[in-house]
């Protein structure tokens, strides 16, 4: 049996999965949206930004060689030979470009957070939850305009995302260099089987407040803000969270009661139903969970006044 040359091995390792599937298994590739693809054989195997992840099996890689070994179960030699045998001539490369690394720039912040605290309390958020977020460096007050800054971190604890929301107007935006994959989240790492998912941070904080109002322990739960929704693809923040924490098995979607929210919930459920227990739990009334929280607080206030 002849040995495989180092040159052939390196050549095989250079082949990315999208290029391999395009030319060698064209019937096994399905476009999801934008630059996101999956395989028809395993729709939980997502290809994006030059990498692939098989979510149902919690494995992933970059190259076609990784795919043939980890997914197809081929021995190393056979996997190399399959790639090299299909590349007698150089293939045009359809490799997706790596997204340029974003450098998150933390806005200048105030030491005093009284303005954002008042703003969030006026929206019905429980003061204990606000203080906990401030103490854990999840919420800041910007020095410019005194806006709320909701910060998201990667799995190593590095700040990567900042959502800015005006306390005096309607402005909403992201801090410079924000990476939506690492949006605002509050996780109970010791018990991370279930995650509650929201479109925006105020809805996340509102739901935590409702949990407390109902007598529950809001700190036992895990919450994720998607930093918005768009298209039919699984939102980046959810893909990243499921990749970082494969222990998650149950997803509760608390998206808005409008057409985009309902469509997004339906799309996410359809794409993840074979890998996770996915529940659609929109607010019982109102557009979002902050609307619902404020309506409940209003009813409670009227009830106490009538006594």
C-alpha cells in the first residue's frame, strides 16, 4: 500500500466543506439564508463563515477532511483519498470568507447609574434585578447622553457587544464593534438545561421580573437577548450560545406578538425541533414582555387601590 504524501494530506486539509459539497456532493447542500448553508442529510449541520457545526452531535470543524472523518466516519486515509480523488484538477474555491474580527469599543461610562436605574424602574423592571446586573457589569450608564448600555460577553468573559438605548428618547443602537453573536445574556451556568430567549434586553429583564413577582427564583433561570431578529436563519446569538453550551436541551422562545416575532419563532422552531425541545411562549397580551409586565403592574396597582 503506497503512502500518502505530505503534500496530498496538506492539499486535503485545505479543502473547506462548502467547496467540497458544492463539487463532490452537490445534492447534499441546501442554502439556508445569506451565507448560511446546511446539508440535506443532516439539517442540523450548519455551515457558516468558513466553519461547520453539527449541533445535534455537538461537533464541528473547518475542513472537508474533518467532515468526512467526524460525520461520515471515514478512516483518515480514505477521507484524504476521497478528497484528492475528486480534485484531479484545481477546483474553483467557493470558500466563505472569514468575517473580519470585530474590536468592541466600550463607550465611556458614568460611575453614577441613577439615571438608568430610574429609567428601568419606570419600565417596571424590579430594582433588585437592575442592581444585580449593574453589580455584574451587565448594565452601565453612558457618559454621553446618560443612555443605558447593555453589555454582552463571550464564553471567556470578554465584552463583545453593547446595546445602547436612550433614557430620554427613542434612540436604539449598538456600540462600535459590537458582535451580535455575543449579545446580552444572564446565565445560570450550574443549571443550564433551559434557556429563555427574547428579542430585546428590556423584555428579558421584564420576564425575570415576572418570575420574581410569581414567587420564583429569577436567578435560577438562564436568559438570552437575540439583539433583534431578521430573515429565516437561526439568529447568530442563539447559534453561538448553543455552540458554546452544548448542555442546553430546551429553548423557550418569548418573541414578540407581531408578525416578525411570530414568523421568527416559527422558523426557529422548525429548524431546531429535531435537536431541542423548543417551546413558543409569547407574552399573553401586549406586543412584548415589557408591555405585558407593565399591564400586570397596572392591574396590581388598581387592585391595591380598590381595597
